[in-house]
């Protein structure tokens, strides 16, 4: 048994009921890894529940949950009454308001750069060299497969395989760990369900936002920025999808898609920006952290949010104009500073090689 599996089981076995929290966007990687953990806890006789802070918005992701019968509740406040611990998967920060001060974090499993404000957990598995959290959780499934019945193993394997596929852009950005996980999961996954999910087209709403973005683009050198305007929280995931589409269809080194999100239930308004790049050397995480802790990035992908509640009652057109101007200005400055940073890094590496050569 892998050491990480042993440590994970040791961490969770002291609890009776665990909250599995999806803190960020409930994408297939977060949902699949949470689902697999729930099933693993079940065979350990530990009760658990998957709770997401947000609704699933994309039609493909809703079909994913329906076809695999994944139980997930939505609770924006993460009420933790009745739970004696919680687990966070696929998110940089395991500190949750109204939860962390009440119950301990049993496990934090992720593949993004860790947030500086994260708190200690009984078990921590963070691998930034991996393209998905689902691949990390696959290690547990591999070690415990003999304890799972055939039906559950198939459902879990199908979910994890789809989670890896979506988070690595159909394995284009898959790491060795991701590919090893897919090799194992493919033995048990339901290929018909995977194919059916891959055949689901984007909704009319998502495509209308895509067309809106095309009409409102700003090209700056080799970066391009697309503004969508105001959208409802229920369609927030469309932003990331559109960013993926635009990067694939264009030769830009980086694309940024931004929008103002209205969340009527939470009475919140915030700027949401998704970044996509073809460059392995562009440090999106550092770039994003310079503007806000509410976001982060990894190789090829990043996103951040800025709270705009103070401007909730401002005229919408005026608010959009101000936010768009500020966002584009920051992105332009980020583009120029990132090139200086990359050039200085290359120059430093070159000088170090010369010094090593001279020493020899």
C-alpha cells in the first residue's frame, strides 16, 4: 500500500462523520475526487456528505453527476452541524469560514500552489506537478480496489477518469501521474459514459456569452482580453469554458476572460477572471497573488475574484466601465512585467552556467 494511502486512512479513521467540502467551482475534478473519497470513507464505515458552495452550472457537468449518481448538496454557508471533521479537495485553501473554527480539517488534497493562509490538516497531499486532484486520489482507489464492489469501482473509476480528462485539457497537459492514473482507471471505467459526456455540446447560454466575448476583445501585444459583461452566478463556469475555447482557437500567448458575477442568494457582486496560457514559463499563480489572495494558478491555467459588494448599488453601465478599464490596465501591466521577470530569470540562468564553466 502506498504511504499516502496509509496516512490518509490513519487521519480519517478517528472521525465518525466527515464533511467533504467543494470550496471553489464544482468542476469534474473537484466532484470526482470528492466522490471517490466519499466511497473510500464508506468502506471504512465512516459517514460523509459532499457539500458544494455553489451550484453546478454547465450542462456537461450536470449530466456527469446524473449519469454517475453522484450525491452532492449545495450549501453556500457550509453548515457543519453533525460533522466532526471536514476534507477539502481541489482547492488551494483549506480554511473555511464558519467551519474551521468548529471542526478540524481531516485532509487537504490538491494540485494547485498552496495558499499561504492554509491551516494544518491531519493529512495533507499537495502535488503541484500533477495535472489533477483526481489523479492523486486514484492512488487511494488503486490500493483499496479489492475492498470496493465492482459497481462502485466502475462508478468511481469513470468519475476520476473524466475528472483527469477535463482538468488536463483531454490529457494535453497531463503529467506522468495523470497518465499512470488513466492507465489504471481505464481497466474499470465505463467508456460509454465517458464518450456520452464528451459528446455533450455547450448550452445556448454559454455560446451566447462566447459570442459576446468575441465582440468585446482587447489585443495587447501577444495577450488578448475578452469582456463578457454581467452574468448570473448560475452560469459562472461558462467563463472558464470560454477561456479554454478562445485559447485553442487563437495564437495568443495568453487569454483572459472577465465578467461581473451577480449572486442574488449571497447578495454578492464580484469580478471573475479566468486566465489561460500556452506558456510553461508564465507564472500565473504569482501574477494573480499580486492582485488578490482570492485566486491562484498553476501551469497553463489560473483564475481570481475581486469582491465588488461596495459597488452593488452603482449604475451597472458605470460599474462595468470602471471594472473593465481597471482589469485591462492590470492585465497590460502584468504582461509587461511578466516578460521582464522571465527575461531576468533566463539571464540569471545563463550567467550561472558561465560561472560554472569558468570554475571548471
